[in-house]
C-alpha cells in the first residue's frame, strides 16, 4: 500500500466510517500527510487509529480526535484560531487549511522549534508559532473565533474564554484523572454555553 492509499484508508475508516461528513474538514485531512508529523521510527504507524509518542512525554493526537475537535470549531475561511499545544504541528496544519490565521502556542522549546520549521518548509504561511505557556492564552492576538486546547487543564481556563470573540467556540479536554471533551460557545451577546462531547484522554496541561 502506498502512503497515499494508507492515508485515504485512514480517512475512510476512521473519519467517514464514524460519521464525519464535513467536506472541508475531510479535504484538509486529504491535504495534510500525518506521516510528516510523526517520528521517523513510527512511520509504519503514521495512519494508525491511535495517538503516537512525539518525545518529551507528549503525543500526536489520534486522527479521529483531531478531526472531531476541528469539526466542532465550525471554522470558516475568515476565522482566526488559537491552538494551545502545538506538539507535532499536525493539527496546526489541518487548522491552517480551514482558517484565515492560526496562532499556535507550545511550551516545550524543542517541539515548538521542530513544528515551526516543518510548518515553514511545508509553506503554511498563515501560521504564527509561539513559544510559551498557553494556559493564559495569547492575548496579543485575541480575540479568536476558535480556540482548540490539546492538553487537559483541570478546569476551564477563564483567560481562554475571555479571548473568545462573540460567536466563537472553544474545544478543550477538561479534568485531571477523568477528562471530558467540552465545547464552550460564546454567543453574539457574550453569553456562554457549554456542551459535554465525550470522555477523552489527553496529556495534562502544564502551567508555568
Ligand atoms: N495538537 C498536537 C497535540 C500535542 S500534545 C498534535 O497533534 O501533535 C499537547 C501539547 O501541549 C504538548 O506538546 C505539550 O507540551 C503542550 N502543552 C501542555 N501544556 C501547555 C501549556 N500550558 N502551554 C502550551 N503548550 C502546552
């Protein structure tokens, strides 16, 4: 099987097979090759239905989880997005194909640098990769139409909610021993609603 065939099979079985129909999101998955974002030694698992270690105790998320989090943001081409936890840069690349601008923040210098380099080489010019603690968000570029958090804080970080634009959505895994994927929506009047999506298991969000 070629890499392309393996990628198409991943999209068919893991995403479409689980009911994902958003053609924009599926198109972004076709355009971004997960193989480029996994460590060389794990190439054989590049399209597997699981998270994979990327070093420093961190993981690249399972493709389905990246897809569902992206879909739940409901992005359009004018959207500005904040991603907390760049990691491998895989989800960053997916987001950058669906939004106008993506700001992504990572606290581990080595991961920040390698993701930034890779995204540059691949030509993702609408991505701004920042090294730092994203627990407080990134107010310099706020507000955001979408915020996606890829490490789990124990409770919903208020600073992130504050950086959501009216009409914006935030997707985050919340909790310590047990985590729930939560979507927070801020309506045009600034009122918040919260939905529980399903239980998940992410690396913990560090603070400081
Ligand atoms: N979206 C990434 C997932 C990486 S795992 C991918 O698909 O590869 C989550 C990442 O969040 C890790 O790289 C971890 O270092 C980072 N992280 C944890 N706490 C953070 C914080 N407070 N600020 C920024 N990044 C953080």
